[in-house]
C-alpha cells in the first residue's frame, strides 16, 4: 500500500515518526510539509495557487498513492479529490468552533484583501471536508462534533501516537519547588481565557510557584494579570521536545487550564514523564487521563476544586508519585505509537473495501 502524507508545519515531526512506524508494516509513504494558509489566496497569488494545484496533480499522478492523508485541508487535498484518490483528513481540533472564536477576535479588523483571501480559504476547507473519503479525529469527542456537521460522513478515531523515546528525565532547567507547570499556547482565546482563573489559585497557594511555558497572540491579555503575583514566572516558548522535556523533568505537578480542548496532548506528554496531571474537564480532555487515578479533572471555572487537588498533590508526595506512575502506564498503553499505528491500519482495512467499491 502506498500513502501520501501532507503535514502542517507543527505536526511534521509527528508524521515523520508515524511514517517510520508504518514502514514496519510494509506501507510505503511520502511525506510533504504544507505551509499554506489563507494568505495563499490573496489576489496576487491566484495564478500561483493554480500552478501549485497543477504541480500537486502531477505529483499524485507520478507517485500513484492508494490514499492521501492530511491534517490540513489544502490544494494538495483538492488535487487528490480531482485525481479520484481517497482523501483522509486527520482532524486535530474543532475547526468550526475555533473559526467562530477567530472571527470574534483576531479576524475582526483584517483588511478587505485578507477577508477575501480568508473566504476563499474557508471555501477550500469545506470542499475538502465535503469531498473527503473519511475524516479521522483525535478524540471521541471530536468525532461527535464532525458528525454534527457531516452526519453521513465516515468518521474514525485515532489517538495521536507518542514517541516514547522522546520522553525521559533530563536536566537543564532549574525551578523553585514546590511548583506547578503549564505548557500551553495562547493562540485561541476560547481556550486561553481559562488561565484568568489562575490569580485566585495562586493567591490561595502563595508557597507554590506556577510556571507557564507558551506564547501566542493572546499572551498579552493573560500575562499582565499573572505577573502581579510573586509566585508566578513565565518561561517563554519552550522548544519542542527538548526544552519541554527538561521542563517536565523539573515540575512537581502538571496543570492544563483550558476553556476548550479537542484532546489536550500536553497532559499525555506529562504522563509519559510520570507527572500527575490536573486538567480542565472540557472537550476531549477526559480521554487523556483516568480521573482520580492518574490525575484530576476539574470543571471549568471551579477554583475551589483546583486549589484542593493541586494542594493534595503538592503536599502528599507519595500519592502524587503513585498517580504519576499509573499515568505513565495508562498513556503508554493508549497513546504509544504501537497503539496509534494499529488503529490506523485497522481504519485502512475497514475503508479499503469501500474505496475499491467507490473508486
């Protein structure tokens, strides 16, 4: 079987490892990095994008894949549809909810030219969703969201595989203990704004230092409120995976404050580092832990519960360590690459017959 994989920049390393694992099962693959965005549709680039599409069509005809897998609808996706190659979209976030938030914030004041480009890009995305052979989601939660928009579409779940060899204890970052670590971007306001409950928590836990690793366009809405507290430090954007690994090595507890998340992969990575986790119970985050066994799920906005659970893990080190060990066992079984690849092969087997029938 031959697979053409098209990856967005921030998921390229994952697909690189994923492809190597697939090779063990005699699945040949070619991996491309996609850098397209809505600015690809600006007026001055319309001719250029037509040429890009033509190049992709030629690439597909020369490589002759059985399937095209992408985590980002793009010109390559449309080229696959044009060539009648089954398109599989690996959806990692709630595209429709994130679009709504973006319209309410960062897209409110964009130029007419970019508004035109954005409209063309959204039309492309919807065409890809509509004409895809199947959509694969990172969580059961997200599968239900897709079904609301495309009730007749074939939708499967494949948890993102984690390369366990990347996650091992490594020094390099020194933090003040006891401490709670956060690793999350500030790219989507609907997710990021939950961090505004942190001041009440830090005020109630003055002897615990909270460290945030991350960056994004909404950082400046969050950071001024957090930096009012002496027990908070922003460590900037952490290079992945090396600096993230060093950060996880040093922290006592991992916390994810999110207003929405389709899965919450940083809590999984913290699990691979044997850290207990406390996370907002939103979207698909409940699929990343066993509540009260490997960590705690906290309802959105419940600062009392946050303080209680974080204090418990900080003060009861033995219980915290056991929870981290159980978390490691859980994520290895559920999110290891072996599990992810097996899920994907099962998906391919289940849709191959349908693909042969339809194409």
